[in-house]
C-alpha cells in the first residue's frame, strides 16, 4: 500500500509493505553516497541488509537511547560526512526508531543546508508517528526537541516485519501514539484497541494512524493551528520524560500519563485506562508538580505565561484550549488531590 503526504513544496511517499526493506532500489535512489544512520538497538542483520543494497553506502551506528539526539553525536556525524565528501546530492537514510529518525532528519536538513533524506522506521512509535510529518530535532540537555526544524523525507518505508524483533515494552510504547490518533480523530482506531486483539489488527491500526497524521500535516504543515492536536498528552508527557532524564520511561508511556492527567471526562478516562492496562503501560509515576510546570514553561508550545493544551471530550474529536500555566499547575494539583482521596 502507498500513501502520499502532499505538501506545498514537496511530496513524501509512504510505502507500507512487508519486506520492503529487502528491495530498497524499488523505492529509494541508492545510486549516490548513502549514510545509513542507525543505533546498536537495531538488529545487526537489518544494518547489513540495508548496507548491502547501497553500492556507496556507509554505516554510522549510535548508542541507542535519547542520548543519540545530542549535539556531540550530531557533530560526530557531520564531521564524518565532511571527511567522506558527502554533497547535497547524496543521501541520509535513517534506520531505526524515533530517536534515529529525528537525529538523521536534523543532519539531513542542516548539513550543507539540505541533503536527500529517506527513512526506514523499525519501531511501532516511528512507524505510527515520528517518521512522517517532517519534525526533526535534537535535545538540548534534558529538554526534548528544543533545537529543530521541519524537513520531510522523500520516502518512508514501513516494513511491518521489522516489528517482530521489538521487545514487548517497546512494541506497546509506540502503540500509545495510535491510541492518541484514535482519540483525537478516528474512533475506529480506538474501537480496535478496545474490542479486537491488537496484534491481529496491527496493520489496520498503523495504516489508519498514518492516515490521521497525513491529513493533519497536509492541512497544517508548520503547526500553526490544527496540527497542535497531535500534541494530545505530550505537554505533560514531555515534562515527565525530562524529569526522569529521558531515560526511565519511554516516550509513549509518558504521553499515556499525559493523556490520563489532562482528560476531564471520567468515562473516557476509564476507557483509556482499560486499553493502557491491556498494554501494560504505567498510568502514573511520582513527580513534583512544580517540576512539571518548570519544564512546561520551556515547552515550544508555551508563549509567555500561556500554553496550548489539547482536550478530548468525545472519541474522535479534539479541541485546542489556551490555558495559563498557573492554571495548569492548579489543575494538576487538584487532580492529584482527587486521586489520593479516592
């Protein structure tokens, strides 16, 4: 199956096909220098399979984890590209999860002011969410994604067979983004999680989630308005990630906690809780509310003393609400009190 994200200045092709990774040349021009950026969490056989298909291919393997999205790693890759005389006509190929996609895209966007870029996402999180939409970034210390830009891949190869090697926790972590897509835009996705076996419905879940993101990105590429709905659960979620040093809890897990915290409708909250429990996702972790607020103030969606949050009162419909950060602090405090007294 093929989808297209049609943007003002370019088009991204999204190929959803099992074993697509084994015949790259059908979809990606490999007749140039290709820097394959990956990490040591990606199976070595995937690295070898992709490298073998690139006649002028080079492999850069990062240590897995959020630490790869840092200025030292970014500089190391750029220095390697310079040493190997990569030009703007050559290609960066991301092979891995969301961290590798963000890092690779940021390298492609900035090295010599822009190179060719393609992506092979290998996790549920990257296949469902981060591989399309053009957001690329590195972290600044423990603040996520604060240095970045928009740079779209020409091609995204979504090979569902790569998910077979994922540990269970990684697998379900990424699926939280699909739950989010269902809550903000597609009730059928949410129904699949509630009523069907997740593994059996996986291809439909991923495809429908990609269609949600495709439509939103096409309407609002640079996140001026509508695209902000994709941040449901992320404002608080990113703060929790930062509090735990981008290490102890995964992105999807923190987004899940963020959705649970921000939801006002108790019935929806219980339905979401049931799905998250099915996926063994943590519902909450200890943190100081002031720490959350301090990180929210640094969030790129914050403006002065206000932050735009996403609220869902009916499955499939999201609304944007401008809230004073001080009111967010009071809301979190009140919710904590309610949960303790239950």
